DNA sequence: TCTATATGCTACTTGTTTGTAGTATTTAAT
DNA sequence: ATTAAATACTACAAACAAGTAGCATATAGA
């Protein structure tokens, strides 16, 4: 499980915002807490908006707030939006298809593992994460 | 878990060679079975040789054969040689450190998962893979 | 209306991975 | 020695990801 930097940052941002989920967060305030460069963060915020996770408010007093309920944003949703979940739910060895009929050498060992991973990613969302325990940003 | 293409290919090659582990395999014969371009495959073979997984024999009647016992080549070893295992054993969110004292929001959910993954990669090796079941290359 | 404070868009730069081309080297067999 | 069949090396090209820069747009409030 190695996510792209952009996805890592997105998750960090959303988790950070979820800590005070009612508040409107500015790019500047997020910047000061997470270690992401100004312009890069900006672009990610716009993408998060386009994907419908958050809503942006332009102009003075503007910023970003959640467009959905926290429980409706799973880790899998975020990964899927930015880079596609198939990448991780697909074959570890990069084969086209994976089935019991046409197995590779990993098949029986890997199959179970992978389904656990996907289940974990789909059921873990911004509301059932241990937000209160977060020390790290 | 998304490996680099080069690592995917390396694993495929080694698994393929393990099917007839005593034989000397030529790049040409591997090429015909796995779908990797000539020059790319060649480079990977040389790397596998340098990493000590296989031994190369130059000249006519040459090719590659295993330099180690199959049980001494784990998936983790291969990943580690090509791209570093830390990439996958490290933080999903890209933080520097991961500890119980300084947890992130995923910590307790993710920790167990990750240790299972690493254990799986370290204990799965070329000898305990279901080689006889392989249909796919 | 003007200004300060926000986000949005487009284009570029840099770095890494993936893939390709051409040439050199090695060695068994004749 | 020559040849054929193999691997090794170096450099380049293409695709993608990561990161940066500058200008455009929106809006609350003085
Ligand atoms: S079980 Fe085999 S074929 Fe299926 S995804 Fe895993 S490596 Fe690929
Ligand atoms: S538990 Fe948290 S800090 Fe540790 S590796 Fe996972 S995401 Fe990173």
C-alpha cells in the first residue's frame, strides 16, 4: 500500500478538517498545520472541491467546508477519486485478470488479504477514525 | 499495495523460473512466455543478477539460474532490492514516524493490518508459492 | 467604490519510472 | 580463428507524478 503523495496529502487534509468539521477552513490555516507547499495545497483543495468532498467559498471570509457527512467519506472514496481504487484492488503482479479459474502463484495466499484491505478502506471513514487521538499532522 | 512495474516483472520472472528451478533459462525463453519487451527484460535480468538472486552465464549456451535456494528468496526480499520495503512498511499517510506515542488518526486501525502485510511478504517465498497451480504468466 | 483576503486557472519545471535503441562483450562449438 | 548465440552496458526518449509561479476571479467590509 503505497499511495501517491497527492492522495496522502488529501487524506491528511480531510482528517485535519474533520477534527473541526463544522468550521470553515482556509487554505492558509491548513498550510500552517500540514507541511504542504502553498500552490500544491491549493490545487489539491480545488480537486477535493471538484470531487465533491468539500465546498469552497471564494472571497473574503471564504474557505472550505465539508460537502458531505463525514461518514459518507471513506478512505476508499478518496483514493478512488484521485488515483482509482482498481490500482490497489487489482492484481499485485500486474496481470489483467484475477480469478480462481486462472490463478497465479499468489492467488490463494493473496486473495483473502486483498479483500480485507478493500473492506478496510471502504468501511473506514472520516467519522469512525479516532479523530480525538490525533497528535500528528 | 501497488508495486512498481519493474518489481512486478521481477516477481513474475522469478516465479516463472521457479517452475523449473534447476534449468538454465535464457532471456529469449522468458520473453516468449512473459509479456515484457526484450531490452527491458534484459535490464531486469542484469539487476536480478546484481542483487544476487540469480547467476548469469554469458556466451553461447548461457542464461540464468538461481543463485540461492528458493526458500531463501521471499517476496519481501525482491521488493526490498528493487524499491525498498520501507515504502510499504512505512506510513500510509507519508508521515515520518509512526508510534503509539505519536499516533495519527489511522494508527490503531492500520497498525495491525500493516504488520500482517509485512509478515505475509516476508514469509511467502519462491518455494512455498503454489507453483504447480500456476496457469498465468 | 476600493481594498484586503480569499480561491481558481493555466502553464511551466523538475524528478522519477518506464520503455527503447545501439553497441560491446563473452563463450561454446565448428 | 570464426561464427553464432548468448548477456552487459550506455545513452536516450516518452510518460507520468510532484512541485512552482504568476495572474485571474470572487466577495465581505470599510
Ligand atoms: S492472486 Fe495472483 S492474479 Fe490475482 S491479483 Fe493476486 S497476484 Fe494477481
Ligand atoms: S498508523 Fe498512522 S502514522 Fe502510522 S503508518 Fe499508519 S497512517 Fe502513518
